[in-house]
C-alpha cells in the first residue's frame, strides 16, 4: 500500500487500468462498470467539453465488455440514441471503434493498439514491475 501512495497520479491510473484488465480477464470475478460519472463532470475539474466526456463514457463501456451494439450502449448510458449513434460513428471514422459488418456490433479499433505502444514505452511503472514479475514467473 505504501508503494501505491508514493506513485504519481499517472502511474496510479496506469496501475488501476492493469488491475481492471486482470479482474476482467478472470471469469469468476465481478466485472467493473463504466464510469458514467464522466457524463457529469465536477466543477473542480476545470474546463470539460461535454461531447468529449460523452464519447469517453462510450469508450469506457468497452472496459468490461468487448462488443456492443447501439441499443445496448443506449441502455447502459443515459444518452439519446441519436447522440450515441453520432458519437460512435465519429469514433469509428477515427479508428477508435470498428464495426463488425456481420453482427453490426462495435469493438475497440486498431487506434488503441498504436496508442498502447506509445504509453508502454513511456510508462515507468511497467519498467519498475518488470523485474518482480519475471521473478514470479520463474518460481
């Protein structure tokens, strides 16, 4: 716990993201829900663009389920179907989402793989944890 307190905020977010992935990959564990609170930003957060917050809440849904259709996203988020459609279409056109032409469902796009490579190269917690993780692997 002391290690967690000593981390910078960016490192804490990275660690939390890794924990979410580990929890999600375990079928017996409870799935994490998306942060719908992003739709109603706090005043202390400064200037927040509402449309961007809504788009990020859509992307956050993919943290605990791989594929969604528009109806499911509308049921999950307090957004109108036309808003979800426009935001999903924009995210798909930008490469952040991909549409399965057979099922009509959306999944994360290849743009995230590109961004993940950039983050992985600059994320100090990844390098700090590499040694202990390798030690555990060889036991």
